[in-house]
């Protein structure tokens, strides 16, 4: 009896200590394996507010963990069976009003503080007054890509959102209206702001205000079907001058390179035009991404592949090879037809 009890305690305490140590030891972060958006590096006003609340919650939880884990470790080590113990059960004590009061009231206070701070942050972000000249962008979620409109500029693009950088002295926030064409998606660029669901038959609003130029990665954050994981989003934050240049380039008339005339004619003859738009041509489809400036984008298929001639060719030849289940069908084109269409697409810059 005595021996087995001692064995039980030893068996219990070391895994606990090992577990504590493993939690405290830093592990290789996923960021080393692939570039992912870092939620602990906010670079935009709403993301900073969210980060501060999460830090507070983390600190409070870490404090609780240390107190509970510390007491547990202390008790396990200090009161373990010792050689020469008589094996009798120690005195059993039941009930303590003070203790029960304390472990009821303290957690209630902690939860109350966290609820208040969170509510205040949500209200601050949602009710923020944006300057009247804030850039307005409409983002429409589709299975499985993002349609992006700049209503004040007449620009339409997909999957890569360009916005200007903001300065604390001269604010240039971007107001986003979020709509869905099919199912519920969720717009999430961790370094810019918290998640906002994109719901059919509803216009949700959010805003971002990045303080540094660069490309920010995001992803759909609500399971929306087969290719949910390949519904990525890139936000390119540029200086106001670069952004103005980008808007101007997107507005100029679509390319009509004579060298790609055959490919253009073929493209306009296939059912590509039922889903895709190229401004100034008979292609006016709206089910798929606007291709007017396809080659100004870094990726195709909502970030599933880099926008290189080889990948573009693979995509046109058989989209299902890059994104199985995607809604763009295999058009059963001959190899020479694929070449012609890709040659035309490559001129759309
Ligand atoms: Cu869209 Cu998940």
C-alpha cells in the first residue's frame, strides 16, 4: 500500500513539471517555415487595439497560470510521500468560507475587468470617426476569391487590395464595406485589423489604417467550402504617391497588343467571357475575377500560385490541378489554344 502510493505521486509530479517546462520553452515558430501574418506584430490602428486587449488577457491568464501552477507544484513536491511515512491519511479539512469567498469573488472581478476592457475596445474600433476623405473600398467574398472595387475611382480588381499608408499626423484610413456573393466568408488580415465576417445579403463595415508600407497577408477565416484555405488575400500598402500611380494605371484603357490579336480573338470566342471581364471588350462576366490588369497582380487563383507564365498556363489548361474543386472548369482547350490565350493574358498589364 505504502509503496504504491509513493509510486503514484512520483509518476504524477514529473509529467507536471515536464509539461510546465515545455510550455515555457520557446518552440520553432511556424513563421520560419512559411511567411504567415503575425498577430503579435500589429501595424494598423484597429489591430493595435486588438493586440493590447489580447496582451492584457494573456498577462492575466499567465498570472493565474503561475499562481495555480506554482501552488500545485509546491504542494506536489512538499507533501509527497517520504521514506518513513506511516502511510496514514492526513487530517481531512472540509469547508472554509473565506477561501470559497476568495476563489469566487476574485475570478468574477477578473472576468468583469476583461469584459469591460474588451467591450470598450470593440466600441472604440466600431464607432471610430474616419475622416470624410477616407478611401472607400468594397470587398465582395466569392467561393474562393475576393472581388475588390474602388467605387470613387471606378477601379475593379481581385485578391490584391492596394491602399495608401497612413501617418499619425495625416491619417489616411481605408473604410471597407464587406459583402458576400454566396456563403459566409471572413475577412482577416491579422496585422491590419480583427476578423469581420462577410455575410450574404448584408453589408458589414470595417476599417484599416496601416502605419507601414509593404505587403500584408490575410486569409478567409470562416470555412466556406473546398478551397477555403486557398482564399488568400494580399494587402499592398503604398505611399500616397505610389497608390495614386497604381490607381491611375488601373484606370487606363485595357491593353490591346496587336501581337496577341489571335489569342484575344480566341479568348473572346470561348466561354471565358461568361465569367471574366476585360474592360473595353465583349468579356463582361462577373462570376470570376476581373482580368483587365491581370498581370499587375503577384498571384493568381487568390494566392494559390505565383502569377508566372508557367503557372498561368497550368491554370488555364486545368484550374483543378492548382485548386481542386474550384469553380473554374477545365475548358478542354488544345495545347496551342492554351498558348494563344496565355499569350493574350500576359499582355493585360
Ligand atoms: Cu471564404 Cu473561407
